[in-house]
């Protein structure tokens, strides 16, 4: 019987070696964006088996990111991110059901400004942060619109 691999398992060894939690988040965004774009390509190529695998992996990463939101420390930023992840999940489900590669690519594009904000802050951080990155809120708000 086919066992679906855990989407985060492929990042586990690398992410665990990374001590900066912001860089770990960037790696998760990179994975989600990669799998959403692969899913779009699979739709274009008519490869429904690969489409299912790649969309499931992207979906798993997005849900993981949503599950680790800290509303107490993140405040409004966490709420904005939750809305973004919900919107992207909805787009992924719709694009998958309708076999719409353009919509799948749109889901990936929505993650890019937020991923870039995390990347910027990860580079600035010399130690793990206990708060949301300052430039994050603006990027998330733009992505949700």
C-alpha cells in the first residue's frame, strides 16, 4: 500500500540543523512555494498523480505554518497570517478541484512577499526572536488583499 510521505519530513534534517527559527520558517515557505508551482506544472502537464502529491505537500506545509501561529505573542500579525493561510488553502483546494494552474500559481505568489519579509528579518537576526518580525505585518497585509 502506498504511504504518503510527510511533507515536512524532507525538511526535517536541514531545519533541525538550522538554529535560527526565522530561517526555519523561510525554508517552510520555500517548500510551500516550490510545491505549489510544481502542482501548477503538473496540472499543465496533465499529471494528476504528481499533482495530488505536490498539492498535498504544499497543503501540509501551509497547515503546519498555520498550526504554529502564536496569537498571544503575534497579536494582529498572527490573525493576518491565519487569514492568509486560510485564503491560500481555499485557493489550493479550488485550483486542485478545477485543475486551474493559474490559480495554483496565484496561491504561490501570495506567499512570496511574506516569505521575503521573513527572509529579511532572518538575515537581520543574530539570535532567535520571540516576537513577529517588524516588516512582516505589512507584507502579510499586502498578501491577504
